[in-house]
C-alpha cells in the first residue's frame, strides 16, 4: 500500500493539515512493534493499541469473526475493567459493526448516532460519536475488523487516518500470520521433542530390561554353579559312601567300627549339604527380610559375612528403618546393594575391617558401606566383576542413586541413597 498523502475525498474532507511524515513515522514505529511480538494474543492486543495511536482515537477494538459472520473474539482498548464489567456481554457483530464486516471498504462516520445502520449502545456504554471501521485481510480473505471511535480533539476521522489505519491493517495481517507460524513451529518442535523423548525413554526401558535380564541370567548361572559345586558334590560323596556300605559282602560281618565311621562321614556330608542349601536359599532371598524387616536382615547379613570371611564388620542400622516398615521392593534393593558391596569387599578389597551404616532422614534412606582395603580407580573401566552396574540398576529402579568413592590404597565407600 502506498503511503503517499491521500488526496481530499469527495466527502468534503478538509485539506491535509497534520505533518504527514511525523504520522508515517508513528505508523512505522507501531508496525515494528507488531513484528517484535510472537504470541498471537499479544499481537492482536497490540494491533488494537497501535491502531488507536496511529489514528489518534480514544477507543479502539478488534473484532475477529467466524464463518457465520458473528464476532468470535473481541479485544478493546480505552475502556477500564469496571466499565467493561458494567457493559456486560461483548458485541456479536450486529448493527453497524456487522455492516463493517460485509463492507468492501473502510467506513467513516462523523456521528454514529445519526447513522441509520447503528443500533445504539447497551446501558452503561460510554458515549461515542466519530467512527472509523477498517477490515483486516489475510490470505485473500477477511480476518477481522478494526473499530476506532472518538478521535482526539472531537474532530471526525479523515482520509489520512483511513490511509494510516489501512496500512497498519496490512502490517497487522503479516504480524498475525508470522505469530501463527511461530506458534505452529513451536508446536511442531514440541512434538518432535516429545517424540525424541519418547524414543529415548523406550531405549532406556529396553536397555534396563536387557540389563535386568542379564542380571537375572548371571544370578541363575551363579546359583547353578553353587548347586553343582557345593550341594552336588556333597550328595555325590553321600552316594559313594552308600555304595561302599552296600558293596560286595555282608556289611553285618565286617568291622562295625568301619561301618559306623562311614555312616558318621555321610551324616557330616548330609549336614554340610543341608547347611550349604540353607545358605544358598538365604542368599537368594533371606526369609528374615520378609518376616522381620530390613534392619534384622542386614544385621544377619553382616554377622554371616563376618563369620564366613573373618572380616571385622561393624553395623549401625537406624531403627527407624524398622518402624517405617520399608516397602518390600525398596528393602530388597537396599539389602542387595549392601550385600553386593560386602561381597566385593570380601572378594576384591583385601580389607581387614568394614562397616555398614543405614540411616533414615527427611523421607530418604541412606546406606553406606566402607572398607579399609586396597581401593581402586572408579574412573577406569572395570571388567564387570565388581557388580557396580547391578548396584546402579537396582537403585534406578526405585528412583535412587549409588555413588562409589575410592582411591587406590585408601579403601572404598559405597553410598546408596533412595526415597522412602
């Protein structure tokens, strides 16, 4: 649209008197202001405010209408909240506002009340006399209309006002489309981000499932080895002893002391096999953990480790852990991490002393396992025998964390922190 000063209209407008260049500068400033806004609602509100500034109007409004020709959105400028509340319902596009909707060109009136198309104002509406209505087009179709009333100084709106408002309407159409494109792009970016996050969660679930399955298979392999090496060998020895007793000849004619010795040896083998079976069952799932709770189970674990390894282990378990009756799945995680940490101490640390401390505070449980062994460098890759990955995986399952602090020659500290 050309911004040359408009020629006097045939409606009897007075010759142009305001400095045109100053008014164009105001228009351009307001147009730049529209370009800087990327929120659709913010753009629409600024269009109303900027139209009032460009035309010098006390009141301004923007009506956006639907396919049925009725106003669906109505934004205004110049009316305070109390006045708007007293007026009540927003206009629906009837009367003169409706005529602007269907008009092809702007409409300027010197006196609203005297125009036959006006249907008047509702109660409590402020008086309005001069009027300028201008359409806003978008993509070759009508989008909405600007309504301006009460030009400053009490004079009618003129051709300059009309030209400036129509130019602003063209800028406004571009700003609206730009803002909608930004909103659309943000929605697309959010959708892409959500899709990427969903894929990442799916990968994490897959990796976690694979790790859990791997841990299960490793545990089954360990149980299989224990059954074969310990209980299997003990039962084989019992079977061989029975064959000796039930061998060639009559055992009742042999030396009773030899028979009694073999029976005693088999009794010891069966007793040892039973002890190992119970120990294996306890390692798999200590019944005390289900029957009495986490604290007694940890105390039993510490005593058992000390008894079997000769390691001096101090234990301090907060009794609150018992009173809280830690959830079974959480108790299992704490127990297994402490168990794995103590197993590492016995197998790899060459330690003389170790300690286990379990505390509960501010809705969180912390378990700390320390030893005075040879330590290691946690930043270096291990061969997997320390079971650190298993500790982290168990902690992650209940929203917790595991931190390992160690320096070669200075022992190791394992810290488990989980929410109750």
